C-alpha cells in the first residue's frame, strides 16, 4: 500500500498527538480537556478551536488504530482522484461537520477522534468506486453497501439504540459534510468542463510533452516563476485548468525551445 502525501501527513500528525498519552498518563488529561469537543453550543463559543483539535485526539490505541487503518485503506485513492488540496479540505470539512452535527444533542460528554473525518473519506471512496469489496466486521460487502450499513447504525445509535460510548452523530456528520463538499466539487468540475469547452481545443499529450521541454534555466526570473506556477497548476488541477493566456505563454516559450 503506497501512502499519498496528505494521507501520510495526517497519519503522522494523529500518531504524534497520541504518543504522549502513552508516557504522560494522567498529565495527558489536561491536553485532552483543552482539545476535546464538548457538544454544547454555548460552550463552543468559548472553545471554537475544539472543532479541529478533537479530530487529532484519541481515547485508546484501538481508537486511533482503526481510524488510521480506515484512512490508509480509503485515503490514497481518494487523494489521487481529488488532488491534495481537495482531499485535505474533504478531511477537515467532514471532521468539522461531524463536530457541528454533534451539537444537535448537547451533552457534557467529551468527543475525540478522527472518525467523522475518516467517514467522510470513506463516503468519497464509495462515490468513485462503489462496487469495490471491503470487509466490515469480517463480512465482505461493496463499499456503497458498507456506507448504507454504517449510516443505519449511526442513525440508530444517535437515538440511543445500542450507542455505547460512540459519537454516532459525529460519524453521521462526517458523511453529511463529505456529501455536500463532493457535490460542490462536482458543480465546479462541470463548470470548468463547460469553460474549457468554450475555450476551444483540449490540451493534448503532445502539448504537455512540448511544454515540458521548455528550457527553464534560459528564462528570465519572472518568466521562470510563471512557468513553475502554470506547471504546478496543471499537476494539481489537471490540464483542463489551463487558461488561453497560460496556453499562449507556454506555446510561446516552447516554440523558442524548439528553434
């Protein structure tokens, strides 16, 4: 399994925050008290940072293990599909929406864990590869079915049916946040495809090969920075993001490189 950049960073950060628990013991409780989310709307006004910090705190080794395992299984393909920036936002939008939905039933019980965020990543995986088979409680099922099963469980759990010590609303909020975020990405993608169609011919592989041969070291510093910006944009957002002005810039210098 090859980990992508943002999946690796998020796993590292979660583990780095968890490790002090193994050595500080009781003193770690002060860190947890500062960063845990307490789902009371009035209290959140005084502790707004907890909508983010609660995602990086975990109650036990099993808690962090299964959350990070889920991120490792679903995250890399989703990050490659969406790109680093969009994957990063998906993770945080899912986690934050999980915390916000938890406010629907105020409680003094602290909430910690990346489950809302990882559930959002799982939903994104199910959107792109719905028929992939995974194991849930050692039972093989398609990812889309797994999402439905988990949704039903969280709905029952949120009303106190077999809930135990699990923040079911945070899980459901993770699904909800990811759903709306992915809808937003879809609408932007459709708009971008329309704009690209209006611009004229698509960027071809030969265009990319030609642009990659531009002699960067021979360019003026300003042009070199612009070249780097456009090529990074293509890598990050795809060839469809190239504007007519950017294409003209690249074509101009690629012609010089070929002369």
